[in-house]
C-alpha cells in the first residue's frame, strides 16, 4: 500500500542547498570585501552587504515557507536571485570605476577558485593570495592569516581586483544554481500545484475506502454511518 501524502511535506533544510551554501559564502566574502575596499561613508557599502544578505535570507525563508506555500517559495527564491544580480552589478561597477580589470568568464583564475570548492571566506582569501603571489613572481602557497592581511594592505588595488573578480566568480555559481532551482520549482508547481491542491488531494485520499452504505428498506442509518 502506498504511503499517504502528508498535508505538510518536508520543508526547510535550506542549509543543505548548494545555492544557500554558495550564497552564504558570497555574503561572508562581500562583508570582508566592503570592510577593506569600500568607503564606510559610501551608500554602496551598505547596499552591497544588504544585497548579499538578502540572497541568503530569502533562500532560507522561501525554503521554510515551502511547507504551506510553494508560491511563496518561488517568489522568495526569485527575490534572492534578483538580489545577487544587483550585487554582481555592484562588483562590476567597482572594477570599472577604478580602472581595474574585469576578468573574462573563461579566465583560468576563476576556474581555479571554483574548482577549490571553498567553504569559507578564509579559503577564498588564500586563493587570492596565491593569485597575487603568482602575478608578482612570489613562490609558494600562502594561508589566509595575518600575513595575508598584511600583504593585502601593501597592494590594495591589486588585491581589490583579485577579490572583486573572485566574488564575481562565486556569484556566477550562485546565480546559476538559483536559476536551476527556480526552474525546478516552477516545474513542480505546474505538475503538482501548491498547498491548496495538496489539501484537496489529502482530503480526497482520506475519504477513499469509505463507500456508500446500502440500507435495508425501512431502516434508518445510525448516527455513525457515513453516506
């Protein structure tokens, strides 16, 4: 016998979503980037941090709301995607306005960062230091500790370019994941509907197996008999 469809399906679990994990990394990287390279008095600083935060929070909120509203999940996931697109433009503007290089999408340095599958901002900082050291002919792989922070301050424009392009590479991954997630949610909504349709299916399922009672002539049904 097939298991009954639950009224409220499993929901939440956003921490296991790759889109959430990469977006959270983008948020951490952006907070660090703005702290180092964007003027504290600049409105852009707050907007970048808020856009990065919006990407993370809306994925989480949409996932949590999915138990009773697939429509809300779709809407909030799309808000997350839009917020990250806004952040991508801010990084591109940062590079353009300072005369720094915007790397091509097929730049091997971007591919290297993505291949590392960084789980924390410190790992991204270690990649940035490696790129910087190779550019300036310094051998060896460095960490992301105090030495890295000192080097960052000694060549701010170089590190700013590397860091901004690294953030853009991570954003490309996050946006791609969200595009696929939105497409999957749309297909599921089209085929299965939302909570209203689920409610109808569950109620119909619960009524199955309760047939009509055939009464003997002149006999009334009891109060517990369901017609």
